[in-house]
C-alpha cells in the first residue's frame, strides 16, 4: 500500500511540469560516475557501389581497318570502352544495277520484242533509198555535177525515182530544194486535183537537168535546168492505167488545170499551155525566186 501511495503522490507532484513539457524528449538522469553523452549526428547511410556496365569490345575486322589504312579515314578509338566502328559495305562491282538496253531487250518476252522491232523495221524499209533527209523522196545521191566549161552544174545533186509514193517515168537529176518542191506539189496539188477521178501513180518527166540555154535558143540566158532547179512534166498516169497528157488533155477547168494552179507558189516559175509555143506540151516547174514573187503564166 505504501508503494501505491508513493506513486500517486509522485504523479501529482509532477503534473504541472508535464503541462509545460519541453520541446525535446526527456533524457534519463545521469548516473554517478558516468560521463556526459555528447550528441552526435546520425551517420549517413553508406552508398552502395554502382556496378560498372559491361562493355564488349569487338576486335576490328581486317577488312574494315587494314594496317596500311589512311589514318585520316580510319575511325579513332578513344578507349577500350569505345564501341567498334560500323562495318562499311564492300564497293559495288562496276556495272551492278545498271540495266542496258540490250539486256532489257534480251529479257523481254518474244512477243514484246517482235512488236517493238516491227515499227523500226518499217521505218528502215521506208528510209531505204531516201535522199534529201525526207523518207518520201526516194533516189540516190550523186554529188557534185559540173559541165566541161564550168557554166552549168549542181553542187549536191540527187537522182530521184519517186516522191510521196508516185514514181517518175525516168530518174530525174536535180537538187534537193527542187525535189522537195516536187514532193510538196504532189501531196498538196496533184493528188487533191484528181480526187474525184483516179489517183495519180506516175509523173511523166519530159526534162530535168541539162546544160542548155532557155528554150534551147542560141545566145539566150542559161535555163534553170542547167542549175538543177527545174523539171518538166508532160503527163500523168492514173491508177486505172489511163494517161492524161498536157498536150491533149489539158483544160483550165479540169484536173490538169487545177494541178497547174496549185504549183504556183510551191515553185518560183510555172509555165504551161498558153504561156508560149515552147510549153504547149508540158509544165515547166522551177525553184527560181524573184523579188516580185512567183512567175506563173
């Protein structure tokens, strides 16, 4: 009982002090002969050493960095932990990846090859015998033609056999401008003039290159025939086999008259029936040019 009463008395004696409890916890009373404890800061937790990442160094391939490589082009390795340089592809052999026309053609199907070659073969056939840079003018190049006295001649002569699919009754010697004009006249003048009748398949040639004077008159000026600038047409052979001659079948209202009018402008000079007595049986066509324009009578 004494012990319980002593405990209660002690509790009542310390009650005011508990109301004003210090900010820090109470320390136990120091025992006699015990040194005062010096407060120390709590020790920081020890840091666990970080594991060093493993780095696998791949030895350089002899193909990548040969011993004799240029130091300026060889990648530098800073330390043993540096990663290996990326592998470069070997140089591509020459010609790899390049497809030539011949290779493509050899790999193409046979049907495609036949289709591709057909137009080329057709063009080659049309170009066979072509002169003056025109596939519709067929003949042969002759080169320079000159007369003994040097008064006549053609610098680049050609001998024409057909123009625009229409043959000539005889090969005609002329220059290329005259051959081109003859072809243009056939396409734009002759065939359209015979459209309602029969198509023309041949031109009858009365004269072409000849070293002579105009109308073969002695002492006259040289004819355009002597320069390769002229051709004379005396008739037209039709597809039906009929022949229309300038001498017998010409009329201003007929196809021959229409063809003659169409020639004016394509040629520099056009003469025919009614011009004079020298041109009653043929059309004289030449490429001479005049300041006043085409001369058509």
